[in-house]
């Protein structure tokens, strides 16, 4: 990078800081801080969700795996998008009707205060540590691209601005800067793709020079085979139903139909976007065939082949992806702490003013924790992976108790929920560390244990339904607010067009699964069938958001 | 001259998303701004 590139990056940081900070005046109450006053419109929400889900790790880590193992890693993003459509159509509208802010809040409504506090404490640490890990990854990639070798300087560049504007403007700042950052990261990727492809002789060059099967989407064997696609799809559904960062943005939607539209649109726009960073990873395989660290593939591509000024713009795009992911999760930590721990346990008489002040303080403290964790990552080494695995294992039981039993089985009680949550986590840890199962299998073991233990303990203990349980069940149907505003959203469609759209959605799912099963048999058409199924699935989902 | 329709096809989809996501959110944000001002004036 030269001085002009640095100037572009500095101008970007200044602009984002300015835009993020002006929303300070928009914070009137805690709902403004947590959820942008529940005012987000469909296209703004879609950009916010897309920006949050794409971070620098997507550009660097996923393209690195594409470099090493070929294109199938793209299913990580694509099945995540499919999961987002599923949760947007069937699950998050229920949560939005309940007007909750966090999943722990739902857990109190459904089970007990104890379950809420327990999960909230785990989530605060989980999000802070996760932020530290993605900051560390971002800084190591930025060192190669920018030529700035100071770890501390890059940590400060990628954290101070975002901490301040998130602290000042809460979700308003997060949302509006996310929209700008989404546009910038898409622009950067659009510049990178043709440059990378031109160096390898465009598509024919890519096909001819890559190892066999690198462009085969559904593979019969290997680390990223059809089994990986199915496993990551199921994990994606768990993520799309309980992830605080994603849910909090969705709860900021102006109404229930906007929740569904925003999630479906975000999924649709992120799907072609994923090609824009995976294809350069494949091109890098041809240009730099023997890299020891695959994560350096795209950074090296940028450092070697992108002319100055253009490089500055792409770096702005990459930084945008990092800042948007950071701001969203910082706001998530502040919300969980202020709402589920401070307001609910530490100071039940807190005023809105107190809560906003605490949320701001927590934003700063979470930012500091993120920086400390980023420094700790290389020191901790393997412990980082261990920690990330444990928290990932704990997500699946949370999905089981919150969504599967929380929304579908009234008899599940708080004893069953806590028992199921911990037994799932313990089973996962035993599978991972004692039996050395791979991560996908471990996750299913963890889910299986939670699925089994929750009903056993629930049935063995007293049936003590929460008094709000009927309120939760009612949220599956249209609310008075929707009827009053003449903007109803039926989870199960009532009209012919609505039913037709749901039919298209499930037909797409069926075709997608057929394609994956064909892949298990090594059939040539598997990739085309599964992608066609995915496209039909998205079309059905989009139609459902416009019909009843 | 060779024209790689696959790469440019993907690029065009991305570019279309870019244009739509510049135009529509600005329109929606203007509405939000107006609503916010109206709320403050109430």
C-alpha cells in the first residue's frame, strides 16, 4: 500500500466514525439502543444481516479453504443462507411477536429466571471471546495486505473507532454503518473478482489449471463431501435460530413481515456474494500453488496484483466486513448484559437511563475484553480451539431447549431445560476430547443428548408451566398489533398463493436434498440439482414473504 | 477477444445487488429520518 491507499483507509475510518456517532442523538430509550427503536425496513435489515454475517474471516478463512480443498466450502455460506430463510419464515417471527430482545429473555418467559441468567452469563463470555478471535484473524490478514506490521496499531485501527460509535449510537449506529459497510465490501469484492480471474485465464483457465474436482460442488468423499453439506446445513439452522447477533438485528425490524423479508433478502444477496470471495481463493491456488498457510492466499493476491488506490478501496471493503461484524456483536454483548443480567438481576428498579448507561459502559468493557483476547490468542494456542469447540458444542443444546422443546412441547420444564443443556454440553465434550470424534459428529451427539435428557427430566419432575407459556403459544398466530395495522404474517399460509409458495419452498428443499444424496453416489448431476433446489427454495421463501 | 460470460455473469449479479442496495436503503432511510423527525416534533 502507498500513501494514497492509507489516505483512503483513513478517510473511510473518519467517515464511518462520523456516521456512527451522529446517531447518539437518536437514543431516547433502551429499545433505541438495543433494537434501533424497532424501525428497520426490509432492505436496510437485509444489508445489516448480510454485513454482520460476512466478516474478514469469510474473505480470508473461507477463501483459504477454497484454495486448499476446492469450492465445496462455499456450502458453509449457502446452507447458512438456507437456514436463515428457514428461521426467517418459521421461527424468528414468533420471537418478534413476543417482543423479546434476547434469547435468554425468551428462556425466562418459557422456563425460569435461572435459565435466563445462566445462558446470559455464558453468552457474554462467548461473544467477547469470539470477538477477540476474529479480531486476531483480521489483524494477521491485515498485516500482509497493508504492509503495516505493528500488531498493536492494527488492533487499535480495527477496534477503537467501532467501539466508540457502537457505544454512542447503539443499534442505530450499527445498522446504518452496516449498510454503508455492506456496499463497500461488495464493491471491494467486485473489483477483486475480474482481476483475479484475468490472471488465471478466466473460467477456462481456472477449470484447466485446478486439480480435478476442485470445482465440484457436491463431492462423494473428502473432508468437504456431501456429509459436510448436510451437517453444516443442520448446524446453520441452529445458528440462524439462536444466534444473538443475528436475532437482535431481526428484532429491530419494523414489523413481523419485515423480519421474514429481511432474512430472506439477506440470504439471497449473500449467496452470489460468496462466489466473489471463493473464486479468488481458487485463482490463488493457480498463482501461488505451494503456500504453507492457505489463509494467506487472498491477502497475497491483493498484495501482489492489485494496483494502488484500487488496493485502498478493497482494503476499505475488507475492513468494513470486520467492523460490521464487531459492532453487531459488541451491541449484542451490551444488550445481553444490560437486559438479562443488570436489569433482571442486579438492579430490578433500574430506569431506562440507567440501563442505557450500563449498556454503554459494557460496550467499552466488551471492546477492551476483545482486545485482550486478541492478544491472548497466540499465547493460548490450542486452548483457543478447545474453547471455541466447547462453546460451539453448547450452542446445539441451547437450540434444542429454546426452539425444539421451547416452541414445540409445552411439558418441557426448567429442570429439563437445565438438565438437557448441560447433558448436551457434557456429551459433546466427552465425544470431542475422549473419543476424538470429528466436530460434526460431536455436535450431533451433543444435540442427541439434549433431545433425550430434556424430556426425561421434564417428565420425572413436577409439571410447573410458566404462566407465560400460553402467551408463547399464541405468538404462533397473528397478533392484535398485526391485525390492527393490517399487516399480518401467517407462519402457515392461509391463501392459495401462500400455500403455493410454501409448496415451492419445500419442493426446492426436496430437490436440494436429492442433489446432495446424488452426490453421495458420485453422480455427475448432483451439483446442478442441489444448486437448482437451493434456488427454488429461495424463490419459494421470497414468495412466501409477499403472500399470506 | 474472449468474453468470459460465467465470471461477468456472476459479476453482473453482484453489481445489480450493489445498485439496488445503494438506491433502496437510501429511500428507506429518508422515510425513517422523516418518521423520526415527526416523532420528535410530537
